[in-house]
C-alpha cells in the first residue's frame, strides 16, 4: 500500500511525536478516498462481534454477576442463611466490593499501559500483530475462567482473571480502533464504525440468547455442579472470540508504519502525552474541557453496564434466567436508542443529546436506588431506561468531539480522546467499591455510579462550544 501523504519533499522535517494512542490513529495522514473492499470492512467489524460475549456474557450478565459474586463463593454456613439476612447481605456485599476493587486496579493498569502500547503499535506499524496477540490473550483469559470452581478459595483467582481480561480487552481495543482508518474513507468512517458497534450489540444478543437456550435445555443433561455451567460458558466465549476474530486476521492487511516515525521510550511517551494535553489546554480550551468531561461521564457509562448484572442478581434477587433475559433486552434497547439518537443528534446537536442522556441516567439511577425495596419491577423499568440512555451518550460524544476538533488535528485529538477515557477508567469501580464498603449493601453501589455521571454532567455544562445549526 502506498504512503498516504501527498508527495512530501525529501527534506520535509520529521513531525514531533504526538499522543496518538490508537482511537482513530493519525487520520489526517492515513484516511484517503481510495475504495476499501467490502470483505475487509466486514472482516474488521466482525472483531466487535467476536469480543462482545466477553463484555456481555462474562463481565456483565452471566459469569461475574450470576456466579462470581453469588453464594457459590460464600462460606457454607453463611450461604445457608435465608435471603435478606444481614450477615448474608454483608458477605455478598464484600464479594461485590472485592470484585469492584479488582476492577479498580484493572482501570489503573489500563491507564499505565494503554498509552504506551498504543504509541508503540502506531510507530512499529504492527497494529494487526498487536491486536492478534491481545485477542489470543483475551481468549486465554476466558479459558482460564474454566478453572474457577464454586468455592470461596477461588474467588480472588476469578476476580483477578476477570480484571486482567478487562485490561487485555481494552489494550486490544486500542489497536482495533486504530485499524478503523484502514477500512474506511473520510465519507464512510462513521458508517464503518457504526457497523462494528452494531455487530457488537447483535453479537451480545445472540450469545446471551444461546445461554438462555442451553439453560432451558438443562445443558443436555451435563453435570452442572461446582459451577460447571458457568465455567463452560466462559470457555465457550473464548472459542467464540477466536473463531469470529479470524476474518480480520485473514482478510485485513497490515499497514506499514508512517515513514521516519520517531522512536520514543517508555517514560518519554507519558511526557509527550502531558505535553500534548498542556498544548491543547492553551490553544483549544473548549476541546480540552470536553475531553476532561467526557472522560468522567464515559467512565460512568461504562459502570452502568459493568455492574448492571450484579445489581440485578445481588441487589434485586433476579433469577439466572431473569438476568439473561434482562441482558438481551438491555442490548436491544441500547441498540435501538442509539440508532434513534443519531437523528436527534443531527437535529438538536450532540451536546444536547449527551446532556439529556446524562440527566436521564442520573434520574434512573436515583429511581432504582430509592425504590429498590418495591421489587424487581423497579430494576426492569429503571435498568432498561438506563440502557436506553447509555448508547446515545456514547455515540453523540464521538460526534461532538468531531465538531469541537480544530481543523487538521483529528488524529491527535481522537488519540487523546482514547487516552483521557482510560485515565478515568478506575473512578466508577472505585466509587462503587467505596459506597458498598461504607454502607455494607450492594445497592449503594448505584450511588457511586450516579456521582460519577453527575460530575461528568457538571463538567460538560461548563464546556463552551459553538451552537450547532439544527437540521429542519
């Protein structure tokens, strides 16, 4: 593939390194109008389908929520206590806060590693190789969950493997997102990105539906004691990841690195990141403040899905099948609302969509917390409405950043968008853990997520951006 810059002079100066950490990559230099084969586009998008079960099934709605933070990992005498017993409630809260602690540490590890590894992939031109390596590691993490037996001594092993899987998934996503410019043009980048997003939602729905079907068929008579059903689910998700990621590795070529890319050391990468953020603050303050605000509220959005299944199972007493069905419904609602929000974005502006979504999320979070004693109907209503607001906020954030980005800085700004998002990735898990640890009940974790969303909303309201012309 030819170099994407238009005939630079041989003596052109080498541009200084920037904090392009992989979200979009250096778009100004890599995106062209050259048509991309549909097979490459679809193969790239299939990676979202391949990895979505790790998020939907393993992290959110099945393995973590129904198995790891359940009475399977309580001492036998405490597990035998009736539901609602204060001692049993406190023990379950300890499990959920322990898992939250592992997730918090994972967020910090992502913060430390993602910027450096993303820049390394950019400079080396081996994004696909890095993606392949971390995809295989993600599959191995899911296979490792097969050994989490239903015994308290295996709790921390399971929590640590899940946390490491989340780290691996995030770093893999850096390189996956960076490859978007290889399979799109300036006119199709949003469409191609949306294709991957949509296939991810559909993949989660299909995977959760398969789990429901297997449950209804009683696992074909398989012995499900000692957590075997959940362990098989995790291993099956690992196989799913490998199988459906193959099209990308077979059909999307590796792109060579940018010519004369400067070599940057491990610690120097962080210096570059700080320098670029400081420059952005001085020269384009609205974009800087939006990056900060979005880093906070996007972490709150991630927390809604990360702990939604745990809330359903532990705080509201959903049965296994109810959690699975809720997970399917949540993905459907999120997908539909995201599509509809795209039209609202064009008509009313991305900022208004984000503000409305965050207000809705905060209101529904308070609703779920305040009325949790009423019963499961509260979470069915509030939880699905929470899901409906998450997708629009995520999609509109990308649109708003595009409007706020100064001309010629798309690559650098979207790289910073990825990095700043990971800077805040530990806040929601930390507040989730803190509120549960203080009050001794899982339902209080909701308030931790609400605090993050509210802080992000307040920061966003102070961002001064040009008014967006409405589409009639």
